[in-house]
C-alpha cells in the first residue's frame, strides 16, 4: 500500500490519486492528514504538501485540487525532461510539476467548462484546446507522466508492489448508415433514384438497380467482412448503431425495417452493440431515451454503451443524461477534425463531474483516431492515413495503454469517398495485434 499525506483530502485529490496509482498502476493507496501516521510508516509514501516531511517522494501541490467549481487557471507549458507539462510548483524538486493537478485538469476536461469557441456543430473546438495549442494532442501525456512517476517510485522504494500495464486494442465501428440503397422507406428510395437520374450518375444508378434486384451486395453491407476480421485476429469489436428519426444529419436506415433490425441482432451475436445517439440528442434527454429504448427492444437487453453522432458532446449535460439512463460507458471522447487524445490519455477513466464535485459511474473510453478525420478533414491519401494511425499506435504501445480506433462500416465499401481505403482497416488491426 502507498500512503498519501496531505493537509486536506478533497474529492478531487481522492479521484485523481486513485485513478493514477490504483486504476493505472494497481497500487493500493490510503490517505492521511496526520503526520503521526505518516512519519512512522515504513512502506512507500508520497507527501502532497508544500514542504517534504522526511525523505519521502514529495510533490508540492497546485491549488487546483483544493478548489471547488471552475475558474480561469493560468497555464504555462514547459518540458519535464522531454515531455510537455504544466503547473510547475517546485523547480528544484525531483518532480518539479504537480502532475496530479495537471492530470486532473486534462482528464476532467476542465477547459470545456470555461468559456470557449464552438465549431459549426456547437461542439468544443479542438482547434483551440490546450493540447493542440502546445502541440501535445497526439501524445498521451498523462500516461507518460504516470510511467515517469512509477520509475521514481521504484527507484525510491525497491519493494514497491505494482502491476505492469498491458497494451490493449479495441476496434469500434460507427454505423451511421448500414445499407446504402435499401431499408430507407419508399419516399427516400424514390428521391434517391431520381436524384441519381437527374445528376446522370450512371454508376450509382447501376449499383442501386443491381442491389435492389438482389444481383449485387449493397456496398455498405460490410458486416460479414468485419466479422471475419474480428475472428481472424481475435480482437474486441464494438458497434454503435444510429436509430434516429430522419433528419438532415441523421440519415440512417428506417428504424422500422425488419431487415435492419435483423442485422442489428445478428451483429449483437458476435460483438458488443451500443447506441449511436442522434445529432439532436446532445441536449435532448427525451430523444436520447427514445433511441436507447429502441435498441433495447431490438437486442432484448439493456444498452450500456454509447457514442454521440457527429461526436456532439456538451459537458456535463450529455453525460448527465447518459448517467440517468444507466449507460455505463461512453466512447465519444475524441475530436472530429484532429487525431489524438482529447483527454490527453489512452487509459479509460471515470467521468468526474465538476458541477457536483463527484466521481460518477460513467466510464469514458477515449479513442485516438477516426477514419473520417484522416480522409475528410486532413485530406490524407489511404497510405498517409495508415501511417498516421501507426504513429498514434506506437505512442500508445510505448506506454502500454489502450488503443481505440473509430471506423465506419462504409469505410470498407470502396464507395465514392472511400476509394482505396477498404484494406486500411485490416492492415491497422494486423499491426495492433502484432507482438
């Protein structure tokens, strides 16, 4: 057990110390505010006060973990050896920064509670986030800090008991539109047909006709291929289905289509299935509740996983709604326009609610990269996109973290915008499972 001494045990201190030491390193921790307990303790220990007590590892605290509520915090980013860091509190100390406060600032998404610029979809803009501004968005800096802390603990306390972290890979698939030409309802079918005709889109007309006559498989129906890759490489795959009422931003298949429902059931037989809440659920609890219920009725079990469509996330409102519906895990933590680590970590964590100053039961699983980011926002060619993914993979492997990718079922279709991309997914999976 590792003993932590501090003059005041706040919910923030309890949360971030337990996350870093126990959940990330499997080192049991206990807190004390009494020097008479701390001084004679013979095991590994850390003091979190302005001045060291004896010869323990000492970290001079920043005020953030003793604060309540949210206010502007001055941040100056510099380097701790070769790693970006902030909240310097003791330039001459063995750990010159308060990495616990810095980790809390990043993982709680503190900056998303402050006044900030919204993008066109009313999302927190990654263009202006701290990690982007100081060029560490593509590094899981919290995990890097934690491993540096672990090495210092091992050097100071050779008998320290901890658990080596292991690299994990998780593939996640968003299903915005499962079937391209069928299962949309007669009105949308007619509109699509005439749109292709008027625009003289002969390739689409030919494909549409062959699919409707059952002479060709729908290009978006890549689920057998995804299952084959999952079984071939023995990976975990999570699918998130959009079950929205039709809107400009939600163009999924008809939720009343028996074939669409049958597809969801078949996917749920070989992978975990979650909800992909529609565009307008970001602040709309009733709409979110309706869509979760739809999926539960299809798969005949509670829905426990979620990822917001368009990654539309408003903190803390969206997470409050998920918690109210007993969603256990959310996979929205990432940016549409930028690859990397929105919360600066590649380790799942529990959402800390800054409104109520409590750790919640909602587990956040951050993803590192999305296919559409590489193709549509960065305009990378398939091979360039593959190399960017491998770069991020290597960052995660270097800290034995959890690498989460976000692909779509139509990425494998070779249809229009995804020409040349169909092999990228399997190549990524193969690299992720390589020893």
